[in-house]
């Protein structure tokens, strides 16, 4: 018998698995981008220090480097595997798609990362212990290796959005997949913003410098870096948006909140103003204020950006062929992969899934609600929270509608035909559409959360033994 290759669903009530991935990823981006930007900034400072004989710049490298050892390297190394773990359970087939295409790229990235981690210790602890030329060389290798990690990861991130060339679907081949339409735009934009983060976080260290003249010098360097990077980032963002696939444009125009563009401009202007102020009045820079700014960048800059990137990728999680709900959307001869849509149309969702209790495989009046719950978990919960809060709560998206027939018509129309550009094609036969509609209607009625919770407790939907 044919089955869909779906794994059990990881569902977090109240938030949704997507947001957990998003939270970990957003924090990780702050740690990692700051570190890469700092590595390159350090190479520049080291060059200046040796050329102009300004050993105090090495002192700053040492201080900021030590700070980053905890801030970026320890915390980054905790959140990095956190991303692996959470994405693997939230989106096993998305991760599988990436691994099958890029396993050696990842191995390469890891080699660069090892050089980076060794490098950060070396530039901190070898200041004054090795000759200048050697230290400078180490700083430059450290900078390049750090940027190497970024280069590779962006190729992979850009593949998630859109595989490089259309031939990739037919012929495979990682170069075809790796250099996507938005690889370089994304790389350029992130490069700019990583310097913004390096400059903001660097303020935490610079703010603590006692010597007023030295503090002014470092603060101004950071402020100049930050202002240039922020302006460049804003411009490069425009370029990046222009490279997005057509579906992403439709979502960007119709589905991102109206305030998204405005809040982005406001955030960038705020950051720019902050750098301008610290350039004019370096005395105002204190570790506490700089920490506050770092948090602001995280909340008003990175979080919306990561959420938007996730939205713009819809309905896919990877490579325009794995839907966010893990169903394979199309044939990819290059990888020997076939679309699963025909199988679902032929056999229905519930009978063709491995991790569904036998009693739910055929919908009947007694199990309809439960079967609908199971369907919602597999087909919708990756993008819509089933509870009232979290990521795109399903009940809210139906506007409190409790008319089962109407919901069923919507499901079979909008989702069953695959015509909604930002949602997967989800073919549902009459019985399954009815079951799902029942469940959705129950979410909107007052008792809904209790029914849903009770269902969940009484029914470990993902247990094949039942
Ligand atoms: C790939 C992720 C994804 C999946 C899976 C998904 N949706 Fe959506 N859905 C979206 C996005 C994205 C939007 C719209 C944009 C927004 O506001 O963020 C949306 C919007 C909606 C809306 C609002 C009306 C509309 O047509 O825009 C409804 C209703 C809806 N989804 C129902 C469902 C149901 C029911 C399921 C499961 C059977 C489902 N969705 C599965 C991503 C998804």
C-alpha cells in the first residue's frame, strides 16, 4: 500500500512550532551576524593598529573579542544546534531537502566555523605574544573564515526560498541549486546589516571604556560603521525585495501588515539616529543604553524580518517543492522525487498517512471532530496555530465562522484546488473536508478550546499503535 512520507506533527499549543523555530533563529541571527561583522571589523582594526602604531586598538579587539566569546560563540553555539533540533522536528522533510542537496556545503561551512572559533581565541590571546605580521595574518584569516560561514549559509537560505536555476528541478546538481536569484542580494543585504549589529553590540563594550579620548575614538569608529551599514542595508533591502519570486511579491503586497514597510523605515531611522547621536556625543554611550539598543534591534528589526522571510517563502518551506505542511508539492526528477498530491487525491489524506490511528482513517459521524483535528494538525498547523494565540490562529482566520457547510466549501475551493498562491494545494474529499470543517467550526464556538484540548489529551493522534 502506498503511504505519504509524513512524520508525526510537532505542535506547540499557544504558539505553534513555527514561532519556536523563529524565536531561536532570530536570536541566533543576532549572535552570528554580530560575530561575522566583528571578525571583519577586527581585521580592519588590526591593520590600523599595526600600520599607524596604535596598540590601543588591539586592546579594544581583545575586550570586544572576549565579550563575543560569551555573547556570540557560547550563545551562538547553543542556539545553532537549537535551530537544527527545532527545524528537524518542525519540518523534517524541509531539512531533509536541504541535507540531500547541500550536505557537503554544510561540512565545508563547519570547517570554516572551526577556523573561526579557533581564530577568535588566537586573536584575543596572542596579542603581543606573536609578532605583528603573524597577528595581522591571523586576524585576516579569522575575518575571511567567518565570512565564509555566512556565504555558504546564505546560499542555502536562498535555495530555501527559490532554487537557483529552473534546471535544478530536472538535473539536480548543487551549483544549479545554490546560486539563486536572490543569493547575492541577500548576501549583500545581510553583510550590511551584520555591520549594523556589530556596531550596536560593540557599543556595549565601547561604553565601558574609561579613557575618554579612547572611548571617543572607538565610539566614533563604531558610529561611522553603523551609519554607513544601516544606509547601505536599507538600499540593499530594496534590491533583495526585487529578486523575490512572484508568489513572494503577492504576499508582500497583500499579506504583510500595512505597517510593515513603515516600521522598517522607522527602525532603520531610529538606529541611524542612535549612531549619529553617539558620534556627536560619545560620552552618552553606556553599556546599559547599548544593551537596550541591542534588544531593540532584536525586537523591531530582526524579529519582523525573520517573520517576513518565513511568510514570503509560503507555501513552501524549502526549494519550492516541499510545502510547509511537509507534503511534496511537485515532481523533482533531479532528486528522484515525485509529487504526493496525486496520491492524496486518489486515496485521501487520512488513509494514506502512516502516523494516524486506524480508527480515524475513515471519517464517520462519531470520529469526525477527532479526524478533523488530526487533519488540522497535519495540513494546517505548520502555518496556523490551532489555539487562539500564536502564529496565524486558524479560528481568527475564519473570523469566528461556525457554519460547517460554508467552511467546507471554502476548504474545497480555496485549498482543494491549489488556487491560493500562499497556501498549499490540499485536496480534501467530501468526508475529510467535512471533518476538518467540523473541527474548525468547533474552534470558533465558545467551548472550542476545551473541546480541542480534551481531544488532544484523549487522542495522541500521532501514535500509530492506537
Ligand atoms: C504553507 C503555510 C500554510 C498552510 C499549510 C496553511 N495556510 Fe492558511 N494561510 C497561510 C498564509 C501565509 C495565509 C495568509 C496570509 C497571512 O495573513 O499571513 C493564510 C490564510 C488563510 C486564511 C485566510 C483567508 C485567505 O484565504 O487568505 C484561511 C481561512 C486559512 N489560511 C485556512 C487554512 C487552513 C484551513 C489550512 C489547513 C487545511 C491552511 N490554511 C493551511 C499559510 C498556510
